[in-house]
């Protein structure tokens, strides 16, 4: 799954500078005054030590610093500017840190091990979710006693509402690390478990979605792991590969609705029904728009599936009704596409399918449509798909205690810092027994967090928004 998801990153087009820059850039006063203005805002920055009421963690899976630069340039060029000078919403976040992403057993991690690190606060092995590194990939027995809980559970235990919004199947490794414990990230439904794992009592990720932490909002794809084997999909009734997968014949969607009878709970699978959900009157929402992963934004059928901006907005409107606040995990893909004006792209990914040598030379891509969605970004080393990189991932933070995210740290620190900021989880010695507040004497919290988040989503990167 990582592979499909990450191939989007490979499609992302880096754009090189055009030959002549804006005329003001030739004047040194332009640069001096820009620098002085940046200096003034750095000097004016005050630490915000309030307690964060809400936590939103945005993740651009596989988004390295190269992608951030490319996205920034593309954004600017789509606005008819040269690009590099563009300030993205997240560029204005006052604190930036670098997370070291390696897993316990590999230098280059995957979504399962990284999700477990930044959500559960513990580094682990490749392909495992919600378990510590004493558990072994695919070995059910080794999972027992090695489960670790996530900030989603800590938030729920503290009385907050919690949600996940993703463009993948909701059983995918990243969201799964927030609610499941599985020695294998691929145990989506019971049909994916080997017999030995069934005999040893391991439970698939889809079942854990509805039976572990009580999640208020679940939005993404993954219907087929929830329904009985052979059940036709509502959207693709004749497609065999979209049929229900569950050998145990359970319908987990109906079971989930049955558990919420005291509350207003809705299941939807298309945009019409999704748009009709009134967030003010809805306690629980499960929205599964595809049998598996959602389609890439450029291929999305906008009549059937809402965008990640629409889904995140609805999720927040449902969650923010809780006076104790909420935790929301948002996992997306970059919808950025752009133009490539020169015969090579300046930003390369370290590996991936873009590696091509023809006649002992790098191919001339002048005649290639690099804006086509199937164009593959050039890369230095040949691989079928881009894997996660081993390089540090930048994290942008905003709001109470955002200064905790400065510097270079291990990725599992992120869960601890978010929990500290919101006074949830184990470490609460610093928390005075008062209600969480989002009042902000300084400059930190945006006036309209919802809209701030929406523009953040347009440049989907790893970011923590506390408010
Ligand atoms: C950029 O320029 C093109 C061509 O002149 C124009 O059609 C488009 O509306 C412009 N976009 C913006 C965001 O100004
Ligand atoms: C959306 O789902 C509902 C509930 O299953 C169904 O009645 C409706 O026809 C669907 N709409 C579309 C456009 O498929």
C-alpha cells in the first residue's frame, strides 16, 4: 500500500526557476528589508505555554523536504509568480523541527513503524503497528504483551473526541497505528490473517477499528474489509475485486451502528449522503468512500467522493462540539501538479521508478509531458516505486507549546510532545487542575483555525496544529 500511496510523490513535478527573476530582486534593499522583517517577527515571538485544547496532526506520507520545496514553487507558479519566494501557510508556523524516522530494524522506515512512533511514542519494527519492537513482523505470538497505545486513545481517555481522516483505506498502516495492535500491517480483514495467527488469537485491523478505542469520526476508504465475503459493493456492484472480504461473514459497519444506538451515528459511502450529514446533529460518522483506498485527487470522481478538504472540515465540525476538545489525525496526498520548463527537473527523489538511462545518458525529457499525472519524477536510483526516504522529516508546529517541536529529535518524541501540550497521557505533572484553555495572549493561535487548516491541507505536510 505504501507503494501506491507514495507513487503520487513521484508524480509530483519539481519546477525549476525561469530565466529572469522579478526586477525587485535585483535591488539589495529588497533582500535587506525582507530579512529585517523576518528578524522583527523572530524577536517578537513569545513562547505560548497554554494548554492545547485541540490537536490536529497533518501527515503528508512520504513528504520529505524536497517535496516541501517543490510544493512551494508549484503553488507560486500556479499563482503566476516565479515560485521560490512563495510563502505557504505552513511556512508561517513559528516552529520547525526535524524528526529522525528510522525504525528499530531498518534505516528506511515504512508507514507502520513511523505511525507507531509519532502516534504511540515508541519506535518499533517495520510492518508492525501499535506494538513495540519486541514484537516481530507477522508473528502473532510476539504481539501479546507488546501492545502500545496511541495519542488517539490518550485523548479519548481524557474526555476528548477523536477522529481519523485519510485518503487511504482506514485500515491502512498510518490510521491503524492510532487504534490497532497488529504484528502485521497487512492483516486488514480476517481473510488476510494466516491460519496460525487466527489460531493464536490475533484479530484483524478492521475488527479492531470498531472494538478498540471508541472513535467518533472515521473517514477514508476500506469498505470491503468491513463486509461479508462476496457481498457486492454498493458503488461497484458488478466488480468482484470490490466485493466484501470477510470470511467470518460479519458486517462490521452494521455492528458499529448497532453499538451507537444511544447516539446519532451515520454511515455513508457517497458524497450525496456525506453532504447531507449535519455535523451539529451528528455524534458519530463513518464515511467509507471506496472499497479500498481513495483515488488520487486528479482521478477522483467529485460527484461521488468529497475532497480531503471537505472531509477534514466536516470531521472538525463534528469533533469540535466536545467542550473538552479533540484529537484529529489527517493523512493526505499532495494535489500539486505543475509545469516543467527546462529539460531536467532540479529536484530529484533519491530513489523511485523515475530512474532511466537511455544510450548511457539521462533521457531528454523535453518532449515528455511532465504535467501528465502518469509522468514519473526523475530519481537517482532505480526502484519500482519510491519508498519512504531515510532522511529526516520536517515538522511544522503552531499553537500552545509548539516550541517543543524545535530541533532535531527522534520521531517518537512527537507523540510525547503533543500529549504534553494538551495535558493528556502519562506525563501530566506540569498540568494544573484547570480546564484546558485556548485563550491566547500572544500571536500563536489563528483566529479561524478551521480555515487555517484548510489552507494547510492544500500543502499537505507533516504539521501539528495546537489550539
Ligand atoms: C495565470 O495566468 C493565466 C494566463 O495569463 C491566467 O489564465 C490565470 O488566470 C492566471 N492565474 C492566476 C491565479 O492569476
Ligand atoms: C448514496 O448512498 C445512498 C445510501 O446507500 C443511496 O441511497 C444513494 O442512491 C447513493 N447515491 C448515489 C449517487 O449513488
